[in-house]
């Protein structure tokens, strides 16, 4: 419908639209600007007792937020990690998670609800319209922003409503503490744990499949054997963390075919032990090519030459697989002669 179709008495009067007044349709602006509806005063604008009631409601919400944040911190400290509670209709859930979620949610909700209630009932609700203007801010505009800011602060009655201001500052100050408390869950720092494994002098090499200590005769030429340190059992606490560092690949290579001098010295009759953890991003290596003595990581195809210090011959891995120095004890079992001399697995920033 064009403006010509609208009865003249329904057309808004021509006024300055930049200040929220109506405009008229013409050739350049074919749609009439209906303008803003007349402003209606809220009860809080005309009744100070109603305004006080709203003020108290807002302050109550900010206060509840503060209490919820304190409850969050208290829950974190007081509730055991393994305690569970029955919550209808969810069922049994972890009590700590439930308390943290409930209190943090309440703290944030009350800040939001308090701010919305404050804006709707006590801040100025005069609607204004403004035309688009160039993006760059001139001195004049900046001065206007400052003036608007001051005006906004005045209209928000933050100076006059001290109870709201103080409780809001309290709520906003306390709620970030929840994040600070949660930082505790990031620790502890790994410290030296990434540099050491369970291997130490005299630890027997145990077959990962049979759980039996290995003798040199158990390692045939061309076979690939996986080993773990003696004493590390699957049901042990922290087994996954320890095996992720200590897992070994053992192969037997004719000593004449070992090209790397140090590798030969650290072997026993051609039996060599290398970390099974890929130095790219830590996948377990599992594919062995017995003719070439190459092992292949299935994740991104890094390939290592076990006859040449396990150096990388293909793929994204950054460095060779660490070798474990081994020997044989008095009872004829294969044993470690110490820990790895470098961290196993992917490079990390301290390694350089
Ligand atoms: S993890 Fe082995 S190649 Fe990527």
C-alpha cells in the first residue's frame, strides 16, 4: 500500500524524525515513519513507594546472587568429590556438580534478573530515535558520548539508589571468584612427571600379553613384542598414565644390521627396546615391517627405522623414538639399565 492509499486523517503529522517524531511519505521516502507511541509513565515514575519497592526487589536479587556465590565456594570446599545425591526426577547425580551448577546458575541469573528489573522499573524509559551517522567519531560526537554517558548514569539513578549500587558492585565483585576457585581444578602442574617413567635400573621387562618376565629367548628375530615394567598391573591406580609413558616395543635385529652405534651398545644380543609412544602426538605404534625394521604409526603414518636409532624416515614426527638401555640379570631375564634418557612421546615446550 502506498502513502496515497492511506486516508489523509490517518497520516502522521510531519515532524522531525530524528527525535522520535513521525515523518510523511514522499518520493524519496515512500514509507511514512509512524513515529514513536506516546510515552506512558510507569507506576514507579509517579509513586515513590512503588519505586522503593522496585529498588528493594533489585537489591534482593543482587543479594541472593552474592549468597549464591558464597554457596558456590562453600560447596567447592565442603562437598566431597565422590558424594552423590538423589534429585527427583533426574535420579542419582554427583552432589558437588549439582551444588556448583545450582549456585553458579543462581548467582548469574540473579545478577541478570536484577539488572533487567532495574532497567524496566527505575531507569529512564523514554524512547528515542536517531538517524544513522558516519562511523568516524568527531570531537563533537565524543563530547556527546560523554554527555550521554553522564546523562545515562544520572537517569539510571545509580547515584541516588545507593542500595542498588552497593549490592550490584558486591554481586559483580563476588561472581568472578567462582572462576578463580575453578582454576584449582586445572592443577597440579606436571612438574617432572613427563620426564620420567617407571623404568629404573633392574626393572624386569614383562610381556604385555602374557604378564610374564621376558627372557632373551622369548624374543625371536622378526617378531614385535610389547612390554611393560614389572609391578605395573592393569588394576593399579594410575595405570593408564604410567603405561602411556612406559610402554615398550622390543625387537631382535641381527647385530650386524644395527647401523647406530649407541643403539647397538644399549641392546642385548641384538634385542632393542624402544618407546612404543609415537613422538608426533602420542599414538601407540603397532605396525612392524620385519624386512626393513621399520615401524609405522597408524595415526599419521610416521615411520621410524629401528635399525638406525629409530630415526624418523617419513611422516610428521619430529624426532626419533627414545631407546631404553637393557641387559640381562643373573637369572637370565631382560631388565632395564635405567630410565629413558629423554622424555617419551610428543615434543613439549620445555624440550627445546
Ligand atoms: S601420532 Fe604418530 S604419526 Fe601422528
